[in-house]
C-alpha cells in the first residue's frame, strides 16, 4: 500500500471516528447485530476469525485483512486488531482506495 493510499485511508477513518461510525475491537463487534458495511483486521488468529464470522449484521459486509504495518499506520491505535464501519459511503470509499480504484 502506498503512502498516498495510507494518508487517504487515515483521513476517511478520522471522519468516520468523529461521526461515530467506527466500532473498535473484538468485544464490541462480537455481538454486533446492526448495519455494518466493512470490517478491517490484521493478524487473523483463530479467535479473531471466529469473532468476524459471528457478526450478525443486518447487511452484507466486506472483510479486508491488511498487513500489520498498514493496519497500524491507518488505524493508529495500539493493540487494536479489528474495526468495523457502519457508514456505507465511507466504507465504499475506503474499499476504492484499498483496491486502487481511487484515481486523483
């Protein structure tokens, strides 16, 4: 992932956090059952994957596993391995950036 992509992702995640659209951590996502559009994670342990599979969202959501360096750089929270986004527009934009579809 390029530095430009990381910076764009940081910006969108910052907006999502300020808007209250980010769910942080396994414990909060474990029993989450409302709308969810994107799950970003790193270091896919068996426990982490079981939490992701147990999410009973009312919508279909994308799961993206990022490298630990990319995830830590973007999320900027020590010890965090999993976040969920509950805003469709921001989630779609983040997916575009990760996939490289976002062209300046």
